[in-house]
């Protein structure tokens, strides 16, 4: 049978239900997608399913940073920072330069603040040294120089600012491109497919209401949340990568499974920006926590919070207290006229998955937790975007060397630097998009830049759609750069099946506050 490489859901369900896979990955966030990509590169038959959209929860609710982690120096974790820098440089130079872009950061130093100029100056110098000075040398600049880079910077009491370099990205677009890379390598994937039970050796299935379960987990029973169709997947090994829901699935395997994780909520705000920023702000709030103010998607991204969360992961959302805290903490360094509530276009929250145990969540280690259940199912949680390839490779290496070798011995070596689809210089793509058409019909430079930095060379596939139907070159909303070709492409090539898939994670309509009822209705009609 042909492998289902398109986005036809019925075809994919048929492929999933009639084959036996080496590995079934449940969960399409950072971890699940990365392990799926690595397993496919190693030559395995691998399937990945997610109850929602790919990166539909925490993995698209990040601070949008690809960074070394300046604050990790505060805890003396120099090795971790160096590892992060290596992955950051690889993503920016070899894997996804079309999706990951450099950004200058300032750390404002105020009188009475938690850190002094000498300490922060030494810190950013060490940080840039661990990056082999790939983003220039960390240094300290004057208040006047800092205000020139960040026009909304509060200068009262400002003594100086430390400068360092990092990178940023659109996490939803990186996720979609990674899913596409996994499928290009041979994986079969389906979103909006919920696990309702686990398959066991002997042909039995277990769900959440069963008693003590026996037998080895050999797959899962699923329900397509969009069509209601039920189907099953057989696999030699099952990986539970469901993030905040990891213990829910572990209890499906073993009702007596003890909790393995705890959750911390992080909320962010997106605001309209009144004037261009040439740098982002990392503002120390106390000895360990910082507040980010980051120019992103022509807007300003503020965050984040860090507090224990014990509710239903599906219900996580920013509260009024979160919004007040984020605006208050941003106000340490950002002037009030840039922090008006009426400028908020979007607020979102996600859940960090932390190792179980005592203590404050803000001080908990951000590490990956890997456990194996009584039925042989592997469960993994934790991870972050900067090192997602490295974590995926590490988890896959663990799977490949399990006792009894359930994945077999005949695995191909994973190449060190397989790029994400669309690899190119975004400047070159934008120039081509702008100059390739007749002078009177040239693409708007802002649209060209937007497509280049969200698709790379795949933007030329969008141009083909526009040539066939010029109406697809029109903006979805006049105040943003997203065009109708993106919505069609998302439907036909990027597994977008719901309006939210399109407006929140395939385009930037929601973060810009442009997903109006009219826009959502037109996209719903487009999706059929």
C-alpha cells in the first residue's frame, strides 16, 4: 500500500489502521514531533497522532525564543548554556534560517535593581563567549544608546544596559515545518485523533475506566474528533508524549500509576506596537525571574508568568491576575503608553511539564522525564524549542536501546543536520517574491517578507496558487500580511482542519487580533 503523505483524513486513517508500525507516538507537540522526525530518519515505520492540532497546546504557547538561556548562568549551569547555544546556532545557520532570526536583547540596569552593572556585564560577556561570540560580544551600553534601540524604554533611574544576542521564531510555523519534515522522511501523521483506549497483546484494549490492566501495550484505539470515525493503530512500541496529559495516558495503561510530573502555567500577552523596536528587553524582576518584552510579528510580546497549575490542562488560559502581573512586570522597564490594555490583541497561556517533587515551580529543573509503565509504554515529558532536535534524538536513542530491542537492531544513523523544508535565505526569497512579477502586479513588500520568513522557498508554491487564482493573493484582513493562498495551502498541505488551525497556528491572524467573525466564517467555508 502507498504511504499516506497527503492531508486526506480518510486516507490517513486507512493507512494507520491497516499497517503495523515500529513506533506509535501519541502527542504532536515539541517532543512527539521531534522523536517522530528522528525515528523516521532512522528508517522506522512511525506514526504520530494528536488529540488536538500539532503543537496546539503548550508547544505553540512559548516565548517564541531560540535562546541559550541567560538566566541559567545565574544557577551556574554553564554546560547547559553552551549546549543551548550549539543547538541555537545549528537552527539559525543550518536547519531553519528561514524560520529563526537573530535578535538583540537589552538587560536594563536600574538603581536598586536585583543585579549590578558589573555583574550583568560579566554575565553577558560569558554568555557571548559560550556562543563563541557568534552574535557579537556581550557588552554594557549607556542609557542614551539603549533608548535609541528601544524607544519605549523607561529611562528614569536607568544606569546602563547589558547587551547580548539570541534568536526568535514563530513556534507554530516551526512545528508545522517539523511535522512536514517527518512526513517527508516517511512518517504517517494525523491530528484531531484522540486516544480512547490502549491495545494490548492478546487483542484486548483498555480505557480509562478499566481495572488493573495486564499485557503489553501494542497500539491504541482512536476516535477522529472531526468525523467521529473510530479506528486503531498497531505498533511494536508506543511512546506517550502528551505533555500535560502524560499521567492521564499512563493511568490508561495502569490505573495505579503514581503521578510523575507537575505543571507550571506560563502566560503571555501580545500588544500592538506604536513604533519599531531594534532590540528586545530582558528585565530582571528578582534574583531568578525575568520579564520579556520582545518585538514579534510587528507586535510586542510580553511575558511570562510561572506558577503551579493543578486544573484541567484543557482549561488553561490567562486570568485577569496574569494580565495584571505581566503588564506590571513589563512596566519595570517599558513606559506606560506602550502597555495600554486596549492595545492587547491576544493573550495565551501554556503549561510547562516539570519533574514531580516538592519546592516552588519557578525553581524546578527544566528537564525531560522518561518513564516506562507496566505495559511497556514509554512516557516522556518536558523539553523546549531551542534544544528540541537534541532532546528528540536523545529520547529516540533511549528507545532504540531498550532491553529486548523492541525497535530492532537494524536502524540507520540519523544525519546530524537535516534542514526543515523551505531552507533558504529569507532575504533572497523576499527579493524574488517582490521582483518576479510584472511591475504593476508585484507582491506587496510586507507580504513578500512575511511569506519568506514563514515558509522559505515554500512561498514559491503559494505564488503558483496565486497565478492560478489571483484572488488568493489578496490579504485575508487588510491590517495584516496573511493572504488567502496561505489558508488554501494550510488546508491542502499542512493538515489544517479547523478554523483555529488556520487562524492561530498556520497564519498570524489571531495573534494580531484579526480573526474577526467575518474572517472566521470565510475560512470555515474554505475548509468546507
